[in-house]
C-alpha cells in the first residue's frame, strides 16, 4: 500500500504513483489508438457491406439482362419465334431468383406499365403516377435512373411480402431496349441493417474485450510494479532510520541487515554501516583521550588510524598532547627555579639571623 507521512508520499509511494500514471497513460493511449483503428475497420467493413449489397443487385440485373439478350438473339437468328422469345423473356424475369430465393425481378415499360412481376396483381397495371408510402413517384424515379448509362439506383418505400407495414427499399434498374423494359430488383434496407447489426455486435464485443484486457494489463502491471518496488525499497527505511539517529548524535544504533541486491542499494547499506561504525570508533577514541586528559594522564598514545577527512583528528590529538606536555614541562621547570630561589633566600635569611645574633652579643659586651 502507498504510505503517507507528514511530508507526503514516501519514495515507494511516489514511484508507484509515477509509474502507475505512466502505465495508465500508455495503456489509455494504446487503447484509444486501437479503438479508433477498430472502429475505422468496422466502419469500413459496414460501408463495404452496404456497397456489396448494391453491387449484388446490380450484378443480378446485369446478369438477367444478359440472359434476355441471349434469348433475343435466338429470335433474331430465327431459332425461335417472336412470341416464343417474348414468352421466354417474361418467364425469365418472373421466375428468376437469387440470394437464396429472396431476390426477385420485375419489369416496367417507359410509360410506367408493369410488364412482368412475380405478383400477377401488378402485371399490366399502369404505375407511372403511383406513389410510394412516403408520397414519392417511385416508378418515375426507377425509369429515370434506369435510363442512365449503365443504370442507376433508386430509394423508395414499399410493402414487404408476408409482412405488414412500410419498408425502405433500394433498387437497381437497367433498361432492356428490345422490349422497352426497365428491369429492376432491390434490397430491403432493414435486411441490410440486420446483417450490419451483426457487425456492430461484433464491434461492441471487441471493444468490451479490449477494455477488459486493458484493465487487466493495468492491474497486473500495478501488482508486478508494487512487488518489484517493495523489493527495491524495503532496505531503505532501516537505512534512513539509522542515518536519522546518527544525525541526532546516536552513534550506537544497532546494525541493520545489509541488502544483498548487488546494486546501489547494497552499496548504500554497506556505506551506511561502515560510516556509523567509523563514527562510533572515532567518538569512543576521542572520549577515551579526553577522559585520560581529565585524569592528568598525558602519556596515552594516539594509536588509532583515522581515515579520510578524519585524519586531522589524529594530528590534533597528537598536537594537543605535545602542547600540554610542553606546557607542563615549562611549569615544572619554573617550579624548580622558584624552589631554588627560595632555598637561597632561606640561606641568606639564616646568615642574616646569625649576623644579628653576633651583633647582639657584641653590643651586650660593649654595654
């Protein structure tokens, strides 16, 4: 878990937070890129699906017109009569099916008369002024688009066999000149949408799988990260605690387990242990010398070797001992000189006393 202290996140928490943000941003960006690519691919797939339905009805009409042309050439070659050719053409348009039997054809003349249809009720009906369920003259549009070079597409609303209601339909029309027939067939838009909806469902499933995979990657990455960071940062709190006590003047902190990681953490833990050990020896040695000086013993040898920046301490201790010994020697010599002078003064005083005694005797004799 991420730990807080009075100064904020600890090192482990900061690393986890930083790397977590980086992992999240990376996964989010990659997921977004993949989602955009996936959405674009499915959208292209859907567009191609719509185009394929258009191409399907166009190919079906062109193939039917090709069959009608073959039938008409049989009449032109005298193989069959005009009536037989006409009857064959009507049967071809009326009975031909495609797309599993769901697709059918019909033919209208340029005057809007339904010439051939699978439903006998429509044959012979004048439909030029008929409107679809949206109020559009759909037969006029079929004829107009069919008159174009290569035919054309028309959108309108029409009934659907076996179902009630109004259904959008898209038809393709191509003119067959010999009989003034505009051959048409079409697809119901709801059938196309139903097929496309399967693609949309697949897209949603792919997106859900993508999001779940991204979340799983983030969670797994955070677990692995937390485990690795724990192994990396676990030796740091004991080291920090020892250094804090050292800063407070405690050089007798108990030793910590040295990390055997073979990296900078191990170097840091060993250096910390060596630093505290060296500081403890320095403090103990200085304390020993100060205690010896306080007891008047100036003969204790400075035999400890101080390394690095601690070397001046050795020289300072040696210099202190030398200066103190020199000062004490001077004091001793001065004391000896004072003692000798005192002896001379005592001798002179004794001589004066003897002279005074002698003078006193002489005076007494004179008296």
